[in-house]
């Protein structure tokens, strides 16, 4: 891929962490329509394995990743791993589960760029969110 000036462009890569196949398809198609590359993971373990191997500009996290996740915390395990490992990946949470305390704690991590509720999801809001992240300078992975 080349920029207008003929220099190679760095492709934006997105990790979509979502267990629901319908939502995984919506997010994948939307990311692809923006011209970004993506990979998917349906569990926190699968996501962390991918994050250990590759660098992603953005991780899109669902909070509840299985019917057995009664505490709705599995997606937050991925966020904790990103914080603990100083990854520069920015996070967008796309979830039906939100509480003011959970949201505050997630944003306090310094990694979360946005929290989108599935009940209020719109493609135009999603585009604005992702384009805003891509156009921001990277998060420093130092200290």
C-alpha cells in the first residue's frame, strides 16, 4: 500500500475480541471497509495468544466472552494483560455490559480510547471512533 507521496503506508491492524459470530462479522466487515487488516479471537486466552505474537494498533474488546462468564470480566482480562505488558495497543470496548464503576476503571487504565454500547451501536459512530484513534499519535509504551 502506498501513500499519495509514493511512500509505503503502515497498515492499521485491529484485533477483534468477540465471541458472538454475528457481532464478529459486523465488526470485521466494518474494519475491512475502512481498509484496515484484522484478526479475530473469541476468548481472552485466544486474544492474549495473538497479542503475544503480533502487534495490533487497536483491540476491540467485548466484556462478556462466553455464557459461563457470569462476572462479565473475561474481556477485561485482555485489557489487564495489555496494561501489564506495556503494549501500545489502543482499546475500544464494544459491549452490552457497562456500569459506571467498570467504565471508570477501564478508562483509568489509560488504554481505553472509547466504550461503545451494543444497544446504541451505529456504523457512523463506529467509523468516527476508529478514524479518531487511527489519526491520534500512538500511546507511549514506556512506564
